């Protein structure tokens, strides 16, 4: 069975460019972004891993640890990291799992045989501190990911975990949010003192509570 939202993700221990990593121990009380790429020394992947390195301060602000993965071995990762650092003007500052035996790839369903039976597709998993899967997105090999979108979703998840709200289309941190439909309007006005705008009884907006 494929991993589904709300599932507790399986633990694993696997080699990486910085030594063996046990997911649960390494994650601690942080959120985790686990993302796979098809192969080292390929152009789209080089730009992606460089972008993630640039965004690491943003992930850290949100208490998120980042973990990349491909089925290449440790020595391949170490050599390729030099290319990423050189071409993307970054320093790769997060681990890359060396899943040469495909243990983690198979455990998490990262290999899609009809796309390529030997390589991992571009999958993203967002895992919360309770080890639950909160987001999964899968991209085709030819399409580089938008990691700003991953950050946006994490902002939404962390906000909506704490407050009785949801985030509307194209929402960004600091913008108005949707009041949960389960809360009556009069109660919502007390719960959200910044104000509630009722567009329809089921569609009510309020300023972001923690801003």
C-alpha cells in the first residue's frame, strides 16, 4: 500500500554523504522534508539541490530538516556535491541519502516502474514531528520542483495545526485565512477578534491569527 496522508511514516537507517542516518533519531522533534531525485550528475537535479541549499535558512526558521535521496552511492553524492556547490554558488548543507539498495525508495514508493524502473521519481514528503505524513507531491523527471511552494504548504500546515482555520487558493504567509466551517459565525467573531468577513455562510475570512 502506498503511503497516505496521516500515516505514520516508516523508520529506516540508510547511508548518506554524512554517515548513516536513522530517520526518527535524526528528525528529533523537527518537521522533515524528504525528497528524491532521479540521479546525480544530471542538470535538473543539480539546480534543485542547489536551490534547497539556498533556502535552508527558511526551512530552519520553520523547524524543518531536509533530507535528499537518490539510488546513487555515497562516493557519487560526494563528488556531485562539489559540482552543485560550484555551478549553483552554494554550499550543500543537508544530507543526501545513498539508497543504492533501493531500500528507502521501495519503502516509500519513490520508484514508479512505468516511468523508470531503476530510478526514483521527483517525490516530496513532508513529515511532521509526530512522524505523520502531511504532504506528498510527485513530479515527472523533466520538471524541476518549486520549493517555495513546499515552504508555503509548511506555513499552511503549521498555521492550521494551531488555529481553527484553513488557507485559501494561492495563500501566502500573512494573508487572510478561511474560518473553519465547523465554527458558527457568532462564535468565530469571538474566537477571531481581528474580525470575520462573511462572504457566504460557509465562506468566511479573517486576518491571519498569528500575525
